[in-house]
C-alpha cells in the first residue's frame, strides 16, 4: 500500500510539474510576443510625433518638410513628408503630358496608413506601382490612423477655396478635371473609427446624422490632447479585456453561467478599468454615418468631373475571419457603393489567396502586399481612365 501511495504521489508531482512547466512556457511565449508588440507600438508612437502634428479640423496630419525613421523588428524605413504635407517627394499638383504629348491621367488616392505605406519605402507603395504600370500621375494622401470622416474632410480641404485644387467658381465643374479618378482606400475598421471621438490617443472630428439624415460635423476645433504612451497602452489593454469578455460571452456557456451568478462582483471589479466612453461608442452603429460619408465623397468627386472608386482593404484579422463578419462588412460596403453610384472593389479574396502580404506584428502590408494590391487595382482602373 505504501508503494502504491508513493506511485500516486509521484504521478501527482509529475502532473503538477508538467502543468507548471506548461504555464511557464506559455507565460514566456506571451511575454515575448508582448515585448515585440510593445516595442513596435512604442516606436510607432514616437515616430508619429516625429512626422505628424495636431490639426484643428482633421485632428492630426503629416508635417510638411520633415523626415522620420520608423524602425521595428520587422522593417526600417524613413518617411519623407513633402512641402504640401503628403508622403510624396514630387506630388503631381499639375497635369503633365506623356511622351506622345497626350495628357497623363491623374488619380487621387485617399486613405489611412495602408495608403501612407507604413513599413515600406515610398517606391514600394501600391500607389506608386499603379502609377508606373498605367503611366499615371498618382497623388497619394494617406493619413495614418484616420477614418473616412477625416479623409472626406481632407478631400474637401484640397478642393476648397484655398486648396491646391480649388473649383474655378462656386458650383461649377472645371473644364479639365483635376483628377480622372479618386480612389478611397477603405479599411473595414473605419466603420468604428467614424463614430469615435478619439483614435490612437488623440481627439478627432466626428460626423453625426441629424433628424433629417444630414451629416453634421462635431468636435471641431479638435482639442490638442495627445495621450502619453503609458495612457495609450493602458487603454489598449482595457480594450483587449473587453474584446476577450465579448468572445467568452459569445462562445462559452460556462462563462455565461459564471457571469450570471457573479454579475454584481464582476461589475464591481470592472468599475476601475472600464472606459465607458469607448464602450458606448463601439455600441453605436457606424454604418449609417459611414454610408452617408461615402455618398458625400462620391457626390463631390462627380462634381469635380472624376470617377469615384472605393477599394475595400482587409486587415490581417479580417482575413482570419473570412466567410464571417469580415465578409459581411465588405459586402455592406460594396452594396453602399452600388447604391450611391461608386465603383466598389473588394481585395479580400485577392489577399486571402496570397501569403506573406502582412507584417505579422505590425499588421500592415509588406512590399509584396503592396504589389498584390497594385496589380488588382490597376486592372480595374484601366477601364476608367481616358483613352490616349
């Protein structure tokens, strides 16, 4: 009996030791990933301050004439911001001619960090690749972290009275349009950004719909209140906790039972960390505002004599949930484009078939990802451009 007892004790010790080793290995793995991610986040926060500045209407924008190095474990690039505030050495502000004397088609591309080209050299961006492939002048005006609302405001600023592409007179269409095509790079996450008052530690403008369904701009002038890195990390961790709780609520019957039994205790524990502002905003339906923003952009693009194209840019997370919420969201964007008369191009299936298009930690396109996007977009743009 004593021998069998020692055997059982030995098994318990082995099981406990194995469990402890597993926990330690898991802890080490998670900590290692967090170190990589926090390092990338820390560098990104620093580089954002180096090449962006506060703007009372847009919230933030690239600073003209500055350069900033962005170094992480995955890439090492330098962002050079031109004198007009775009990441483009020689932005094509005037229409040029081809070698045969015919006018070179012009394309304006709006968007966020995917259009800006985070993590790759300027020459590797899909905008430059499309320009070279189709012999176009492409003006790329991506603002990292921005939503559709800020991108529409930027378009209106560029075509405003003091903008480089001002209308010749109020309400009239230019005899020669400034652009033949205007492309909006639409990250699906923009639906949430468009109903948020803050983004990446900064206040931003926000449109709301009035009782008549008309967009009304709020939150301007935008406060200059960039949060510290520590505050941003804390907010990010809180957001991750809320997402984890949502996943458990949807998929775990045990969590649902425990949550019901200990609801009051859970609420008390969460009072100190819950960001009710963010929670309330994420519960808002961003689609009505987003659809209205797309319609507003398309209306102004057409008034300028150009065609409007919306490309749906999937994030790496969207691809992981393909055939799920990501596909449903992309379908809603395409449906909205069809309703308002814009051309919608979904890149989800294109990227789902191509590996190594995203940096694993940073999450933006690699040079290959930009090449894949350029090839898909060029084939659609070719038919929209004026013939030689």
